[in-house]
């Protein structure tokens, strides 16, 4: 609630800062828009009124001309009859009378009245563009055509009304067409009801438009001052009823921000919502004052509690540092112990395996049971040696004592050594062990011993988890694009379960506790493989289908394209799986 009121105080300040220029701009825009709208509306109305007046005057003039035309038409026989009652054409007829009066009328005024026809008998009776448009409309049934247009460089009002052919007109304009009438002109062949011509009236409108412009100007000035007066009154009302209370609220807000909570905004003279807002600000300042009074005591208590907590944390940090030092010492002792014990165990075990090989070579001095005993001793000794080597390798890697021993590596020698060390185990279990080395694999600089250790662990795992009559295959190829040796160990054994796949590289891990009893092993084989592959800067990927077998793919950079083998900082890539199975090591 307090934060909401503070936001209102800031809003008041922003409102006061922006209301004066905003109000001025708003007033100016409203005034301009109002005047523009009034001028446009007045112009439209005044122009329409002028057009109506001019139309009325033109209609009166056309009726007067028609009256003259009809008068001559009615008295045509009387005009052409002499006092003795004989016919004598005087040359005065309706058309000549109307046109003569139009000329006289136009001469004495600034109006222009003329008769036009689509088939005129005189050159000055041809219609112009405006009159031609009128004739086109008369053919469609329209009775008059008018508008304010430009004529000879000036704006005028033009009016055109048709002259219908009557019975009396047929003597001069009827049928047969081409026959000479009494005036000496050929007849046009018109019929009663046809448009024989039109009266065209042109009235100057300049004086009307000037009056309209003056009226609009006077109205605009009047409305400008009225609107301006209203705006001034409105501004004064806003200043008194809104701006002044808001200024007082802003001053109160500034004092509150500076820490003066004795301000009482509720005493500000205001009305409506501003008065309600001032009361809320007053309530806010009182709540803030109460909060600040209690806050100091709370801060003191919290400060004491925080100091005590810091002392406890500092003490615990010291204890943790001591415990961490002890753990580091104990970890070093453990790693050293494992390394020493593994080394001490491997030395006599190597001698045992050497004597077992010698004993096995004396096949002619042993019976069947002795030969089986020798193979049993050799197999278990080899498995024990592999476990000891894995423990020793793990201890070295953990202690950071592992070193890279570079030499020329021929994958034929590496895979041959692996084959020799594990084939007798595969033969005992009736498992076919085969190898395939691509001739394109080059000789490169690498760690021969670590590559052998990787393949021995993967091959030993494959043999361990493959049933009798199964098949284990070791292959090596070369990837020209990445300059990597690609080693694969595949089997058709029990495979790996998808749930176990994320944990196959964990230490001392197999799929379940029964795996130790069924397949033996320390659970370090794949851990050592991953650590060694990582150390050599390579990657390892596994694909497996449960009950169908597994394939481990190891990619080791040869350095042939970059000048040397990659370091241990390169990451190991772990692949996907397509089935389920058992893991081990």
C-alpha cells in the first residue's frame, strides 16, 4: 500500500511537470482544428447558398426569355398579317426575338444570355464543352444543368435549360428535312418533344464569393476570440482546481522523499478526487512514520542476529577447511595405497603368469586334468592382472600422475597383442574372436600401451558378456576427414538395457548385484576405458540392442593433420542406444 502511494506521489510530480506545455499544445491544436473546421464548414455552406441564389436568378431569367419566345410565337400570325388581312412575313419570329433580346440584355448587364443548338443555323450558336455536356444530359431526360465553373479565366455560375420543339416550331424546323422554310434556312426534320436548342445563361459570381469570403473571415475571427476566451477560462479553472493542489501535493511528496514525515497533505485545499488523494497521502505518511519508528529497532535486532550468524558461519567455514584438508590428505593416501598395492600385486602375478606359460608349453608331460588346471590358473591370473591394471590406472589418473608415452603405433601390433592376451579365454568359452584391420590405417605417433589397455578392456568385456558359441570382432579403420583411427569392438552377447546406459562408465557399477556373481569383475573396465580415451583426446560411442549385442566405437586422433595428438582436455562423446542389456567391467 505504501509503495502504491509513493508511485502516486511520483505520478503527481510528472503530471505537474508536463501539464503546462501539454495543455498549451492541446489548446493550440484544438483552436486550430476548430477554426479550420469552421472555415471549411462555412465555406461549404456559403458557397452552397450562393449557388442556390444564382440558380434561382438563372431560372427566373430563363422563364422570362421563354415568355418572350412564347409571346412572339403566339402573335406570329398577327405580326405577319397586314391591315388588309393579307399574309406578309416581316422577318420577326420567336427565335430572332429571343436572341435579339438576349443580346440587348447582355449588353446592358454583366450577364451573358445566349441560345445554342446542336444543329445551329449561325456560327455563334454552337455549344461549348459545358453546353455539350448539358445536351447529353437532356437526351437522358434531365431538365436543367448548372454549376460554378471557370469561364474565360473567371469563376462564374452557368445555367443551361432545354428548348422543347412545339407544334408551332414545325413550320421552320419540322419535316421534311432539308426543305427551305420561310426564313430561308433548310428545315432540320425535328418532331414535337425533341430538344431543338437550349438557353445558356452565364452569371458572374465574383461579388458573391467575395461576400462569402468576408463573412467567413468575420465568423472565423469571432469564433477564434470566443474559443480563446473559453480556453483561458478553462485554463484558469484547471490552474485553481487542479494545478495548485497538485503543486502542494508535489511539495509534500518532495518533503516525504527527503525524510520529513511530519507533513500533513490532508490539509491541502482541494476537491473531489484530488482531495481524496491528499487524504490517502496523509494516511500514507502516518503509516510510514510508524513503520520507520519500528524499523530502527527491527534493524538493530536483525543486525545483532546477522553478526551472530556470521560468527557461526566463520567458525563453520574454518571447520570445513580443516575437514577438506583432511579429506585431501586421506584421498592422497588412498590413491597412493592403491597404486602401491596394485604395483606390488602385479609384480608377483606377472611372474605367476610367466611360469604358467612355461608350464603350459610342456604339454607332453601333463595329462588332461593338469592341462585344464594350467588353463584355469592362466585365465584367472589374466583376469586378476587386468583388474589390478585397471585399479592401478584409475589411481594414477585420479592422482594426476598419468603421463603420455608417445611412440610409433602400428594398429596391427596393438590388436595382435590384444588378441594374444585374451584369445585363450575366448577359446575356453567357445567364443569366436576375429580381427579386421583396414590397410589404410597409417602408422602414427601415440601411446601404444594405453591403446592396448582400451582394446583389452573392451574385448574382455565383450567376451565376458557373450554366451558360448557367440562371436566377438575387433576392427580398426581410418577416417580421412577427421584424421582419426576408428576402433570397434562388437559382440552378439546380452546387450545393454537403456536404463543402464547412462551409468555404464560409473565406477564399480554393473547392471545389478547379481552381475558380480555371474560375470565377475570389479566394475572398473569401462571407467578406465573412458578415462584413457579422454586422456588421449578421443571419443567413445556405444550402440546396443538388448539380447542382440553391443558395439563400442572409439575414435582416437592421430595428429597427422595438426602435427600431434590431441590432449586430455578434449571431451568424450557418449552415444545413443537402441536396446537394453547388462553392463560390467
